[in-house]
């Protein structure tokens, strides 16, 4: 059985990706932030994954921390035997106009959204290299493609992920490892629930399809990218935004 790691899988897009890959037949290593509430949420997601007849286990780690990622990947390899797919999904926002953005808000977003991809890719790809097989999908954002006022930190982290995706594809391609990114637009999750109604409305008006995207619409593209059908797709960024113009 193939194994997929999904980071930040306790809610939102990550939870949905975990369930979709379980449905596809992957055993799932669900990463969650080390807190009681995240653990409880992740356990519910794991239950839903197991309903598809696959193995699903929780792995608590703050993915911005190098040592925690190293230990988590080692534990996952021991528990599952292989690591076939890695979905770097965990992410946060700490929005604000640049003039008012605190240095700590910049650093925190870069650490969780960008450094986590360095950490997880480094350790998981080392396992994949020995297997001569692997699929990596990074969850970027339209903010990384076009920029977004009030998101200097977030757009920097997501643009970086796009560069990291292309570099990973080039470095590991000869070992039959693909790496791609998805760039979601406005997706209905706890991350966007906190936006003001006025801002949500303004953003939806900029979407050609005139609606939110659903987490399932991200998960289905990730499902394709980790499948055999995507064996010659690497180094690409797939925008999933309903034709958003920013
Ligand atoms: P979400 O509902 O807030 O979920 C993010 C998940 O990541 C949460 O479970 C969160 O745990 C976890 N996480 C945060 N920091 C972590 C850390 N240091 N270690 C481990 N896990 C951590 O957000 P979402 O909307 O599903 O977003 C998922 C991904 O899609 C993110 O990378 C986001 O940037 C990207 N994205 C989202 C949208 C959108 O419109 N929703 C658009 C473009 C891109 P906590 O709850 O404990 O923080």
C-alpha cells in the first residue's frame, strides 16, 4: 500500500486532501500542529480516512521546526514502511499592510509556510530517493503568483514555494520524483471564514466563476498530481481559482 503524508491535516484543505487520498487507496500519515484541539480534529479526519479501508495515523509536529520534521518523517517511515507522496499543505496568515506589519508576523508566516517545505521535502525526499519513486505537491496560493495587498509575508512565502517546487522537480527528477504546486484562490475553509463579509464579496466579484472554491476542488487536483496519470507532470504550478483576476 502506498503512503501519503499530509501536513496541517486537522482541518480545511489538508483534511480534505487526506480524505481524498485515503479514498484513492493511500495509507495516510496525518500531520497536525501539537495542540489538543488539533489532535482531536485530526483524529476525526483519521477516522473518516479509515472508513475507506486504509491505515491512518496521527503525527504531531510543528512543521516550521527542522528537528520535529526530521523525527516525524523517521517515525512515519518506521510506521508505514514507505513514503510515496508528500503534500506540504500546512499554512498560516498574519495579514496587515506593510507599514503596520510586525517583524514577528513576517517571520512566523515565512517559518510555517516556507521553511516547512524545506524541512519536509529534505527529509521525505531522502526516503523517496532510495525508493526511486515519489510525488510531492506543495500548496502555494494565487498570492504567490500575483501578490496581494496586506499579504507581504504570505505572498513572499507562497512565491518562494513556487521556486522551491521547480527546484525540487529539477534536483530529484532523475530519481523518478515529481514535484508540483497548486495555487488555490479563494477557498471555503476556516482560514477564509475570518475575512470580513465585505472583503469576501469583493474577492468573489473578482472570480470569473463568481463563487468560492471548495476544499474538494483542491483535493481532486492533488489526487491527480500524486497519481500514475501524472507521471510526466513535474515542476508545474496549477492555479485553482475559478479564473481569479487579482
Ligand atoms: P486552515 O483551515 O487554517 O488549515 C491550515 C492547517 O495547517 C491547520 O490545521 C493548521 O493548524 C495547520 N498548521 C498551521 N501551522 C502549522 C504548523 N506549524 N505545523 C503543523 N500544522 C500547522 O487553512 P486552509 O485554508 O485549509 O489552508 C491550507 C493551505 O492552503 C495553506 O497552505 C494555505 O496557505 C493554502 N491556501 C488556502 C487558501 C484559502 O482560500 N483557504 C487559498 C490559497 C492557499 P492550526 O489550526 O493549529 O493553525
